[in-house]
C-alpha cells in the first residue's frame, strides 16, 4: 500500500508559520501564483519517519503536503518544500518549510467620503 503524500496534524492548535527571508528561498517556490516560504515547528513522536517519508516522496518526484485546520477551523494545506527534525526539551521536533500561497485576489479598498475625493470636473453633484 502506498504511503500518503501528506502529513496531517491530528490534534492541537493550528501551526504557527514563521516567514523565512533567506535570499535563496524564493527560488524554490517560483511559479505562476505568488507565494512565500514559511517554517513551522511541530512536536512529533515519529519525526525521523516523517522526514524520511518526505525524502522518499521527493525522490520519486512527488509533492508532500502539510494538512491542518486553520484558525477558523477549516481544513487547509500547504506544500512542504523542506523538512528536518531535531530534539528539544519536549521531545522530537519536526521542522517543515512550506510554500504559502498568496491570494492574488486580495484587494484593499479604502473609502473616504470627504469632499476632496472628487475632482472639480465642472459637474454639480447630484442632489
């Protein structure tokens, strides 16, 4: 049976993503959709096996995905682009670098109904 191509956070709060600003990282996530690289730290009882699963998927040219619940409680996912593990005071820690997609449709609109917002185009305002 093939192993799943994802790591799922089963319990606990949503992961905290720390944006990474190393100059070489944007080259890993170039593509048609704007994205950023972020790192998250997760406690795990089998971190070495999870890292090994990532390595096997990448060796076979398959993507790996982190699946989790968002702050709103909705299922969300991010593509894993790098993984390693280490020991901490609380046990094994899984370090994942993920590709976070930026919403291309996110638009900021400011409304200000002040009188200076309209140019003097020679027309009287509607009454």
